[in-house]
């Protein structure tokens, strides 16, 4: 994984075989990473993807093994929280079928180019039912 943090943008480039989700966890521990970063865009391919669907009680997991185009992503990365990211993705297979859900795990296939918008808004996660949701830290 390579990255640059400059001005009002964070750019992350990951290459084939890298663990996408582990890289995201590492990224939020980087010294100059902001309190919060919102995903603007990410392009590339993923493989060995685990998607989750929360049914109100637990996550139901779906696995997609083969390479898939990363067609869309939305989410946030938050420093010092558990979990440190919350992403929803849309992927497409070679036949044009699309799948989506809560990203649990994925590996890079070929390359992923990701762009983030940094913020110094400090957030924390609180347990509400079975979900850890965002809340504002006290100032």
C-alpha cells in the first residue's frame, strides 16, 4: 500500500494480493491520518470478498471468490474506534451481475485506487442494540 496525505485529499493505492480491509485498518493508525475520513471514490478490482447483510440481529455473510470490479463504495474511516471503518460496496462480476453489502473482508485484485476527504471531526462508536454506531466525542 502506498499513500499520500496532502492538502484536502488522501490518496491510497493498493496492489494485487494486498488485504484491502487490513490495509484500511493500518491506514487509520498512520501518524498524520485525520480523526475522520470520508470515502470520495475507489476504483479497481477485489477478490475473496465477504459481504454482510444485517438482518436486525446478526450479519448474514455472502462470499464472492472470483475477481469483481469495484463499482461503488461509500463509507467512513474513524481513528481510534472499533471498528475503524464502515463501508458499503457494490461489485460486478464478468457477466455484469452486481452484488452489494457491508464490506467485511476483501483482497485487491490488480489494483485499487482510493480517494478520501479528511476531517478533524472527532467521533466515537457506541453500542446501540447489536450495532456500534457513530456518535460525537465531547469537546
